[in-house]
């Protein structure tokens, strides 16, 4: 982002995770509490990026292996006569999706627990930052009225 930018910047979806990366704005004179909030948001983003990149890579690899094994069992090649990539029907793919989700259930549950913890922390920090800013604003306003 340009130096004069005063907001977060959101990029195009990542090729591995499909998540849109965010470059968080760090204001000049950022307080320790505001920095903690920004860093918590950055860590949550990095954690989500790592999880979904690994998950999607495993998904694509296992999907290709599943398709290959099913086509091989049917005596078919990965490409048909016209060079098009061979596919399986929706029912066969549903078997794969169900199996993949079942095998990865514990990973998803752990990810969800971590996600909720991170978001609770971020929400709590956002509340604290908003309260501090509101109190600072009220103090300034009171000082201005007294003068």
C-alpha cells in the first residue's frame, strides 16, 4: 500500500488457501493495546492461511488419487480420447467428499476451537481499544468545554 494509506489493504485470493491476504494498517503513534490488537489479527490471518493452505493441498492431492484409483479400477485413463480430463459422477465424488471430511473431522474441530479463541481475543481487544478511545475523546471534549 502507498505510504499515505490509512486503512487495511486486502489482496486477491491466495492460490493455495483461497483466502484474501490483508495488510493491516499500523497508524503512527499506535498504542501498545492497539498494537496487540493488530498483531492478534495478523496472527489469526497467518494461522488461517497455514491451515487452509495445508488443508486444500491435501484435499486436491487426495482427490486426484481417488479419481485416479477409481478410473484405474474401471480400466480408464486420466484423459479420454479427446484429451479431456476424465471425471467421475457426482455420486462417486460424494463418497470421496464424505470420506475426506470424516478423516479430517478432528482437524476441523481443533481449527474451529482455535478460531473461536482467536476471535474472542480479537473481539475483547477491539472492545478495550474502543473503550480507551471513547474515554480519551471524552477527556478531550471535557477539557475543551472547560477552556
